[in-house]
C-alpha cells in the first residue's frame, strides 16, 4: 500500500496528482487539502484537520461527504499534517508521499520537513511541482536518472555527515566530511542512468529539483 497525503499548500505548487494514482494508492486529505482532492475527482479514505482554513459552506460539504470526518480542535499540540502522518505510519505503508506541504507559510514548510526527520527511518517524500525531498540515515542508496528532476542536492541535517561518497554524478565525492551549513553538495547532476550516494554517520536530506531547462 502507498499512502498519499494532500495538505493545504498552494494548489499551483501541486504536481499532477493523476500521475501518482494507482490501484494500491490510498489518498488522505489534510484540512483544505481534502477539498483539493474532492474537486480533483479523488475520494480520500481519511480526512484530518481542524478545517479552520475553510469557509463554513465547504466544511458542510465535507461533513456530508464524510459523516465520520476526523475533526480536531484548532488548539492542539500537533499540526494537522503531523496527525495525518502519524496515522499513515501506523498503516505500515511501503511509501508515503506528502503533497501540498510546501509553499505558503514558512512555518508549515519547516514543520513538514521536521516531520521527515521525526520518521527518518521511514520511506517518506515531500513532493511538489518542482521538487522531491527525502531524508536518509547512514547507508548506501541508488539514485535513478529522472528527466523531470535534473538537479540533485544533498544537505546535511546533522552537525556533520561522515564519509559522504557520490558516484555517477557530474561532481563525484569520495569519503568527504560535510558540516551543517555547507552548500558543497547543492545542484549536482547525474551523468549516468543511475548513481549512488553513501555515508557512514549523520542525517542527510536529498532534494531532486527541476527547472525549465530540465523539461
């Protein structure tokens, strides 16, 4: 099972959600993202949030569509996205993607990135129209070439990332130690059909990005 969670970020930053649909995909709405799904023709299996960002008439529509709508109070200790992600992790999905998690308010953006750090050992992605963001623990990983995302960047999240090695990239590295705050590994590119990255210590964020020259 794959779980796709759609938050209330700006709709213009969403990719074409139809590209990510499939028989084994479950869609989940978060606050205003629930209306985004319904209007796009998707039927969420769950909907979470306080729905305080929606006009009253839209809340009525949601309550009609979801008699058991999971409404939370506006004053709580978790964001709506965290509540939805906590639920998704309990379902033991093989992949979880967050849409509508970027753009708009920076506090929500950084909060959503922190959620990936909370579940760094789980296969979770943040996806928007231009980027795919993942967080990785020490190990060796394969990166396949994807024409939609020609740039690949690596950002240390921990104080240091030890023995960072890149193969198959335009700018390779071997056993490099990079510190938090470094921009050494921004905007690299695959030059083969696949490449690898590995490191022995720390936490690393990978961002695959596109621009007009990639398309």
